[in-house]
């Protein structure tokens, strides 16, 4: 074997060992790659040019319009979480379903699916759901297995249900891979974030359906595992008011649906939709936390203004000083300008409310640090794959995938298994940026549809995060769960959901149109 | 005129490079504190505290960029979709759409580049923590100490070195936006990259100093001021 290939393999192996040391993943990947690059340079088998383009790679990320959506969606998620909008959502949903056997279980899954929309990095949803829902579920007498399994599984829904951040990153990686494949003579269409969102929607919703079905079946088969509350806490509380339900449940739902709808409907780019989502979240949070009715009314008016502006912009010509300016048009334009001012006032009011309750700075700090974490991984992974490529590692992977018997299917299954195992100790983002650039181009050239591939990868990793003993979601759950819950209960609770996940993967694998049908419609 | 100005800046850049070379031995300070804990320990702690504040200041800039990012992107959407304007004219000042777009990217880049060092400070960067739990405070400090020297410093120095000539070229011509009516400050945008690397090197230094303090303290009484408290998981 050539020395370059040996170095490439050794680099991969060393990186994995080094990662176990627990130093930040992004820097470990980059550092290992740099050390091997220096070894390669000293042996005269590596060109330093590969190292010199690193700043250009960083610049490429700074100018990437698609990745601009990442901080905005993170802001949306963090603000919703910090302002307790998410918590309200779970409480209201569970109280609406309190008379139903397994009601809390349904509520957790539905809320997980909704929250999914905004975060999508494994830890967040699992931890906040554990803190909010697990104590209540245990108090109501749910078996710890059912409770923890439901929470862990619902938390990972964030990966697959759009608009999740990891899908944006995956779209970026897959479309690069797609270009690499088409550069090598294989022609497919372009893959956009919207395509992946559309592709993930049906499998994601089906997954929610399967989870709900499982709870329903369990409530019949083993009713003792999820007792109904007849008397526990509900009686003490005043009954839910309609306004509470409309605001607490309806507003976040409307926000998420409008963000998703404007992307899938082709009205807005994911970046634009993410900004609308972030602004909407700030307004909702402001209204939720406002101390005076006047402020709350102003902020709610701002929300209405935003809706009115969207309608007016779509239906009227509001250009300043357009050619055929009639009186009506001038009036409409002036009115729209007034709405804008109101929206601005509401935005400022909402930001001030957040600042006053001491949540503005923490929310944005955590949002910006999460964004920084994501992008440092992109930078580290960029150096890693540059060096891996410099050693000809990509050709190696390609030969390997071609050598696996079974053609396209063999290569696909092998890739999925490797990713599944990597999912035990790497987060979604690292895998997307380290593995996808290596394996996706050859797979696409073997005739695998890029969107289908991406959705399979997303489902696969989601399953990996649920799998004991290493699954990420289970770690986060363990960390946030009360000590009374045994680890073995958490593991056993996850098992049935792993089964459901595998069913879903097999379904998508067998019927690719589950993932590819909607993108084809949406792009038309 | 412009070239003279550029020359001045390039000389300034050269001076910064020398300053960097002179300061480089500072990166060995954590090692030195291991060898001579007495005289250097106090200096090390103060230096680490100062660096923490620098990262905090950078984070504040990032936070404001984040807020600005939301507001500006919404404003651009309103202008583009509701009023269908491509430029804002306020008297003699005209801000064209490409310039607004550039500004958006500036805010975005500042947001994630400037928050990175503080994320390192607050343990916000993802780690593989399968073994980390069992390593104990000293083991974790050792991992941080080695990782910072073996991985962080070399990689960020690579970023500094690799962007050197490329950046000088950009400053020499005061490179502007690729779009005709974009912002004329592309060279400053590119300069964010070494600034980011420098911030991370500094914070790495602070973390290594702190790790060295734990290693010095011996196995029995590891100080509790470490940052090994249960980390707030990144979302």
C-alpha cells in the first residue's frame, strides 16, 4: 500500500482515539489533521498548498448565504425556550390531553415534534423536555421506561422534522457532494435546503404518527404503565381559558407553520424564513413576559402588523413613486409604512421586555455560542477533509465503496453502518462535515438519489443517538433525569423506539418516493 | 495616495507580525508555570482573568451582531417584498441592496467568529465525553493542557500564517466588495479571520494556564475554581 494511503488511514484512526481524550471535537479533528499534514510534508508526500487554502475555506463559510440561517434558527429556538413559550406549550398540551390515557405521552411527542422545528441539535430538546415533562410523568405514575423512552425519542425528532439546523447543514454538505459528483460527469439536479426540508417532511410526520401509535397501543396493552390522572393535579388548577390555549398553543404553532410554509411554498428562502421565525419568537416571548397590558398589546399589534404586511406585500403594488401612482396606491403605501413603524416599535418593546427580565443577554449569548460551536466544527472538519483529500483519501474511500459487493445497495448499507457507529461518539454536525463529503459523491455516482440519501442518513443518525449504551440522547437524558430513574430503565425505554426507527428507515429505503415525492412537487 | 496609505498599513502589519513572534514564547507560559509555580503562579492567574475579559468583550460584540442580524434581515425582507425597493436613499446617502447584503454577512461572520473564544471559555464547544466523566479533574485538566498545545495553538497559528500573504494582497489594494455597489471594506471582512484565530489562541492560553494550576495543585486538593462544573450542554 502507498504511504499516502497509510497516512490517510492512520490519520482517521488517530483522530478517533484523540477524540476520546475529551478535548473539543473541532480542534481535535483539525489538530490531528495538521500533525499528519506536517508528517506528510516532511516525507514529501503532501503538498502544503492544501494547508494554505484554509483561510479561504473559513471565508467561504463567512459568505455562505445558506448557513446564515443557522444563527437565526438557533436564536428562534433559544428565545422560545428561554421565554418559557416552549414550557407553556407542553403544559397546555398535556392538560388538554389529561383525560386521555397516555395523554402526557402524546403531548410530549407532539411538543417534541414542534420544538424540533426550531432547534434540532440533540441535547436541547431532550434536556428541556426531561426537565419539564419527566417529573410530571413520573408523578402521574408513568412507568419510568415509557416516560424516558418517549422523551428521548421525541427529543431526537428535532433532527428530522424541518426546519432543523442539521438538515440545513446536511443540505450544504450534500449539495457540495452533488456538485463534486456532477463535476466527475454524473449529472443530477441541484439540491437545496428547501428540497431537504420537503424531503424530510413526510418521513418526519410518519415518524410522529408511528410514535403516537405506539403510545396508543401501549395504553391498551399495558394500561398500568400510563395511568390516567383522575384527581392528581388537575383539579387544583383553574380550568384552561380559551385565550390561554389560543395564545400558548396557537401562536407558536402558527409561527412554526408560517416559517415552514413560506420555505416549502417557495415564498422565502430558508434564510429569510429563519429571520422571520427569529423575529416572531422575540415578539412572542415579549408578549409572554410583558408585565403591563399596554406593552403586551403593543407587541401583539406588532405581530398582526407583520401578518398584514405580508398580505399587503403579496397583493398590492406598494412601490414608492411608481409610474402610475394613484391616490389609492399612495394611501396604501403610507399605510404599509405605518405598519412597519408599528412592527419596529413592537420589536423594540419586545427586546426591552426580554432585557428587563434578564433574558435578552443570556438568550443571545447562548445562541451565539452555539452558532460559534457549530462553525468551529465546520472549520475543523474543513481542515480535516482538506488533509484527508491531500493524501488521496477520497479516492481510497471511493475505491472501497466500489469494491463492496452488491453495488449501490452494498455501498449504501456499508455507509449507513459506519455512520451509525460514528453516531455513538460524534454529533450530527461533525459526521455531516467529515463523512458526507467523503462518501456522498461516490454514492451519488453509483446512482443514489441525493435527497433520498440525505433523509436516510438523517433517520439513521437519529436512531444512533437513541441506541444504548452510547446514544447521545440517552446521555443528555441521564444527565437531566432525577437520580431515582435507573439507567437501565432509560436503556430499555429506548429499545421499542429504536425498533420503530428501524421500521421507518426500512420504509424509506424501500419506498424512496416517501422522501423524493414532495421535493419534486415543491420545486415545480 | 492610496498606495502610500496601503504601504503604511502593510508596515503596520509587518510590525504586528514581529510583535506576534516576540509574544509567541508566551504560549510556553503554562509549561513554565509547571516548572516554576512560585513566581509565575500569580502572574498566570491574573493573565488568565484578563484574557477571560477580552473574550467576554468579543462575545458582547457577537451578541449585538446577533440582534442586529435579526433586525437587518427582517428590514431587508420588508424592503424587498413589501415595498420592492432595491436601495434606500436618505438625502445624498444611498444604501444599495448589495451593501445591505454585505452588512448582513458582516454581522453573521462577526457573530460566530467573535463568540468562539468565549464558547471555549465557557466550555461550549462539543466534546466527546464518554471517557471524560471518569477522568476526574486532574485527568480533564491534563487533556485540556495537552490538547491546547498539541491542537489549538498549531491550528490557529496555521490560520494566522496561511492568511498572511493573502491578506496583505487584499489590504494593498483595499479590496472592496465583489458587487459593484457593495461595501468597500472587503479587506476588513477578511481580517476577521486572523482576529478570530488570535482570540482563540488567547483563550487557549488562559485555559492552559488554568489547567496547569490544577495539575500543580496535586492529586489531593484540586482547586474548585476549575471549569469542570457540569457543562451546560450546547442546545
